[in-house]
C-alpha cells in the first residue's frame, strides 16, 4: 500500500488515487473476462482470434460504467480526505474494495459454473438458487466444484494483493488547497456521472453497448458480469419470488386462457402466390391508427399508404402489445406479449428462451438483416435483435459519416435508399426488416408542415406525412428490381402514440396501430381486402408462418389472424395495468389503484364479468411465464 504523506496537495493525491483505482478495476474486469474465455475455450472453436480479442474492446463502455458505480464511495471518501484525513477513512476504502473484489470474483466464478447449462450471464434468479446451497453442491461434480473454488480464491487473492500493493494511495499529511479540491470535486463528479450513464447521449447505457458479434459467447463475455447482475436485480426487484398479478387460482386462470386460444377449425386463407417470398418488414415507429384514413384517421395524413391499401391486405382492429419500441420488437419477433413493470428485452437470460420469427426463417433458408438509422442501444433492442440471429444488423454508426443526421439518427429519406441498395445484394429468399425513425420526436428532419389543422401533435402528424412520402419514394424505386415481384411487404407499428384526437392513454383507441400486407406476392383475389379480426403484434408470427408452410406452434401467445375460426382478442400492457379488447367490448385495469378503470361492453355475447376474467387471467399467465423464463 502506498503512503503519499506530504507529497503534493491532497486534491492531487485524491486524483491519483481515483485514477489508479479506476485502472485497477478495468484490469480486474479484463482478467476475469480472459478467465471466462479460457475456461470455455472449447466453445470458441472456429471463432477468429481477432473477434475474440475484440470482446475486450467492446467491453469497455460497460466496464467503465461498472467502474464508475464502484468508485462512488471511494470518491466521496477522497473528497472528505482533501479536508480531513484520519487513518480510519483509509481502512473504510480498503474494506469496501475487498468486499467488492470478493463479490465480483464470486459472480464471475459462479458464471463459469452455470454458463455451460444456462448459456446466459448470471442473473437475478441466481439469488433464488443461493437459498438452497446444499442443492447446488449436490448437483455440481466434485472436481468442478473444487476447481471453481480455487479459481475464486486465486482471483480474489491476486487482486486484493494488487490493490493493496499498487492501486491504493493513503492520503495523509499533505497540503490542503481549496481551489484544487474544488476542481477535483467538479471534474471527478462529472466523469463518474458520465461513466455511470455511458456518456452524454440521451439513452443511458445497457447491455446492447457490448453486443458486437454474431457469436453469442463473445457478446456475453463482453457484458460486464457485475453490471449485468445488478441491472437484472434492479429490473426485477419486487417480482423475484411472487407474481404481483395473481387474481385467481392458477389452474383456473390457465384454463380460461387455454379456452380463449382454442381454435375449432382451420380455414386459413392462403394469400400468397409463391411458397418462399422475400419478406421486407417496415416497423413503423409510433404509427397510430389515427394516422390512417381507413382506420378512423383524418384524410390526407398518409395518402400514399391509403393508395397501397387498394392492393394490400389491411388488418383493421390491431393493437400494440405495449407502449415502448422494445416491447414491440419482442412482440413482433418473439410473439411474446408486453408486461407491466418490466420488459423482457432487458433480461437476456429470459429473451434468449423466446421463439424467434427470424431464426425460423433462417432455418427455412432465408438470409436476414435488420436496419435502423438510429442507435439500437435504446431499450436494449440491439442485444435482443442480435440474439434473434440476424445475419446483418445495420445502425447509425454503420452508415457513412457524411449522411445528414438528426438528434436521434439518420432520417428515413436517407435511410430508405440505402436500405433499397442493400436489398439488391441480398441472397433470395431474404427477410429484411427496417425500423423507421422519423415519426419519433424531436422531428428534426428537413420537412415542410403542410398540415396546419391539428391543434395537438401537429409535428407528429406532419412527420407521418413525411414518412408516407419516404415510403412512396422507396416503393417506386424498387418496383423494377428483379426481386420485387416475389416479395411480401409487411407494415406494422411498434406501438401507438398520442394523436390529434387526444385519446386517453389507457384506452384501446390510443393503442390501436397499423398492420398491412402488400406486394406482388399476394394473390390478386386478396388484394384490396380487409381483415377485421381483433389482434395485436404478437399475432404477426402465427399469421405469416403458416403462409410459408411453416409451423407457428412455438409461438404460444400468437394466433393466426388469417384463419376466420381464430377467436378475436387483444391484450395490451401499460406501466401498471392492462387493456383487454374483444370485438364486443373492452376492459382496462389499473393495478396502481387496484381498480377496474373501465369496462365497456356493446354486445350481448360478452358480459362485463367475462371481460374482467379474461383480461386478468391473461395478464396473470403472461407474467407468470415471464417470471419462469
């Protein structure tokens, strides 16, 4: 342990201490990561060494965030020591650091033991297993248990030694300079804050920051183990042991849901004229049904989309599963409904167990890609998308720096032409998804605002008109391409949005969204038709896969909207509540007040009591599955 008594001033010594401690933690994270990779070296077979080495570089943002969290207490102690530096303050820092070293060594060692079976990072459920240590010891081979114990002790002993010998500086007996102390406080505070949240951008850091490779083991190696576990616990705090949405006996709730999904016959309309069409999916950011004339919106907001309806198949009663883009992604690609309180995309150990629309298509011979003009770190979307096995994921940083950008990224008028160019290079059949950006605030693209009539959401409405034009330009540009005639275009919103109609946030009308199929791959007799079946984004997979002759059995929450025998219903979740929609009425429950917010029935075929039981049973069963994933 270095003693810095009398050397320089206290602010300078505090700065040195913080820098050396930061370097210490970054070294610890790198070494623990190397141990993980060496321990699992058989799983690295066939992976280029350069990719393996890159995991250390892509790990830095989360490592810096974890380091910044850890240094918050030592920083406060250093600030105190610039004025008052008794010996016992040093021992607080030493004790605290040793405890954190032991915790990190324990976390990473435990991950070595469970990764082969779980294939995920250590997560909040591990804390539940720790309540039964005898069971863990009984199920682990003795040799493995001893080896992991030795690794834990070696890691902990090595870094306790390094910290005491090199990284820690005692601050005693030096001169005190108020000006330098103030400078240290301001600069260190700012750096720690930026480190914790991952920089100055709008979106705080999450696991997506470290996802970079098509090899999942390298992405997981790059994610800081301690940061990930803390995030998992924070994301699931309060629901680790008990489902907060238990309304009925479990068997009764499951039977109600099972009955709802019962399909008495299969009269699926086969709408495609080709067995393996290319699929181009437009995930429309925040497109509310209020933007679409045929769905109850005002005329002139999306005129080109209205023209497309005459050649497409428009689903007229579709609702967003949740209120955030990440919830829309897991609903569309994983067929999993949104949940209140938490989002499955924030938990890699959970979403890795979901079925995957894109993976199923890859198995059927499709090449796959996903394009977005912004940063996919938002809502941990990037890690979720990469887990879905897309061959190519393109985002803001992958585009040329000369392309004009807004605050959130590249607007659709620039992204769409690049997307069209990429489609020319895809091997057919291909599945290519593009997530639009321009209908998300701050609407800072270069556009006029011809629609002056809305009092509310004027910019949003004009952004929709702008995006409508971008889609028109894109479709016109690809009509003569060789792949166009064999392509099915899918347009689906990620979630709803407040509109000029000032819908109440909890109502179904607020959450009503867009879903349309379009393209030459559709049989002529189905073009220009409308499907009135009530559904949501979770139904995309079970609706499309049967059209390709593929099973949707894994997508247990998804239903086939092109089968007229399929019961019509839709579930949506908001912060602490649910919405339940049936053709004959709807029900809204607010868990914050534990009250039935609204029950509306307009059909004698469905009672208010039925709406309540169905909606609550659905939420109870979905959340139970979320917890058990």
